[in-house]
């Protein structure tokens, strides 16, 4: 038979109870430390979330600033660095109702802007690169330029490439007429179409002749005035006789030097 279990003495019982209490105390201590670690971990997680939010907010702020700066720069370039705010208009293409309307709209804008903003100089430039087109539509723009001049604007008309036909007439509209060195001016009799009875066609021809006479006057008057202001620069001012001789049933192309000599332009650049 196995030996009988020896009953524990009181001292051993006390020791076991003390060890149990010590173990319980250490367990509670570990639990408290674990709770503290969890709290610290939660705090760190919260701080990390705050940092992440701050970083995200800063990234968004910087991105917004960058976008704002880019938009402001683009807006600046599209406005104050554009031809529109440099008071320069590039008239490229044919002279017709649409192109004239667009140019007149820009002239109207400049005139209204200068009426309310005194810091803008009343100096405008219209640059023609045009094969010409409709005489009637072109004369709308011609008259609008004269209105600008009478209202105190200094208008420069210039050409790159060519100012042909109606565009050559519009070149005469400015205070100062400029040709770039390799540009050309084309002058010819006006072209038109007529449909109807013989009498109606004859009436149209007579009307076209009257228009053509006014065009002659535009060229000759400007040429003669240029000669008077600087006879050395414009030694052979255009006359009606010279004009009629050179454009009769043909196209009369003039280089920049020839146009300057005849007084058709004031300056070659």
C-alpha cells in the first residue's frame, strides 16, 4: 500500500499562501503594466493618426497652393501677357464679316477698358497677314479704326507676310503704317459679282466704280501726306495716275521698299 499523504504543517501552509498571494500580486502588476502598455500604444496610435491627418492636410494645402499658383500663373499668362492686354491684335486670314466682327469686338473692349482704367496707354496695334476679302466688310473695320483715332487712340497698322487687296487698304487706316521687311502689299482693282438685268448690272458697276474711286483717294491721300512729312523717305508719292497705270487689269505687288518709296507705308522694320 502506498504511503499515506503527510498532512502539511502550518508553516508550509503559510508559505504556500504567501507564495500564492505573491503570484497574484505579480499577476496584477503584469496586468497593470499590460494595461499601461495598451494605453501607451493607443495614445501612440492616436498621435500617429493626428500626425497622418496633419501630413495629409499639409499635403492638400501644398497641393492647393501649387494648383492656385499654377492657375494664377496661367491666368496671368492668358490675360496680361496675351496680345489682348498688350493691345495688339493679329488679323490673320481673310477679310469677311466674321473676322471683322471679331476685330471690332476687340477694339470695343480696348476703348471701354481705357475709359475706366487710366493706366493703360491709348496705343493699339493691328497686325495683318491677310489675302484680303470683302470690301464692304473691310470698310466697316476701316471706319471703326478711324473712330478709335478720333477718340484719342494711336493706332498702328502693320503687316507680316502680306497685306493683299482689302488688307492693303486696311493697312492705310492707322496713324502709323508699318511693313516688315519681307512683307508684300497687293493692290488691284476691286472685284465683285453682279446678277440681274443689264440695267441692274450696270448700276452695280457704277456703284463699284464709286467705291473704287474712294479707295484710290485713300491710297493717294495717305501717300501724299507721307511725302509732305518726309520727302526723303517717300520720294515718289503715289498718284492716281500711277495707281491706275499699275493696277489696271492686273495685280500690283509691292515690296516693303517700294511701298515705303511710294508712301504706302511710313516705316519698314
